[in-house]
């Protein structure tokens, strides 16, 4: 040990023990014999902190592997099943506590001008006119102003169609995850308010349900 190494602080001693770094000027002690175009390599040891971290990750990996294999309750697949089961129970409880949000029994069409206007705005903003035309006379989709309906022309049925979507393969999506329950009622109410109106170029009637009967 040289004098320089004897005159180092406690912190420097700690860092030296954690890194095992060779002091500058002592490269010849760890110089390897091989030579690559004049470039020599030092045989430095891996720092103790790095090796400790490597061993710790091995221990954690083994522990995690055992747990994931299912040797204990902490199993990802079982945990997912338990969480899904708990989520279903919570959804069922919420539906039981708020039946008005999920039942169509209490749905009534709005008749006031404010809600009808909001329904009209929704009809435009949600691009319903792309299939049913701005005056609801029908295009790709059916005419919504006559009394012939594929599913029915009452507010509950129209609300259900808006919520769950139209016929499979016809392009109408389900809106229940996009707009609120009240907005769907407003939209259904606007459609009802337009029944019997005179669109510019009405599409031929579709559907076997005559509403009102």
C-alpha cells in the first residue's frame, strides 16, 4: 500500500471497497498480455455493488417464478379471476342499487322544447344524419319519419336501439358507452318528435311493425 492510499477519507475507502477500482498509475498490475493494434486491455474486476445487485435479482427472479407457478395463493391467473369475480359482484350491487339507470321501465319521451333541441343537436353531432339524412327521411339507414319500424317506434325501443346498436352488419354502432342515458333519451325523443314530418326525399318504408298500431 502506498502513502497515497493511506491518506484517503472514510468515504473514499467505502467507495473503493464498493468499486474495487484500481488507482490511476497502477494499470500495469492488471494489464492483460494480448494486444489489439496497440490497444491493451485491463483485467478489472466487477464492482461488488454490481455483483450484489445481480445476485439479488436472481433471488427475486426465483421467488417470483415460484409464486407465479402457483405454489402459493399469489398466482396471477387466480388473482385475475378473483378480481373479475369481485368486479362482477360490485357491478351487480350497483345495478341493484340504481335500477333506474339500467331498466327501461321508467323511460318516457321528453316533450319539452329544451330536451328536444338537445336531441336534435345530438342527432347532428353524432352523425346520425350520415345514414338517416338530416331531415330523418332515410338514406343508408331507414326512414325515421314514417310509421313503419324494424324494431318499433316507441321511446323504449328506440332508446334500446340507440344503446345497443342496430341490426348486425348494417353499420349502426351501440352508443351506450359513448353518450349518457339522458342523452340517449333526448335523442330518442327527438326522433319521436319527427314522426309524421315530411322529409324532402323520404326513403321507402321498411319494417313490418306499424307504430302506432
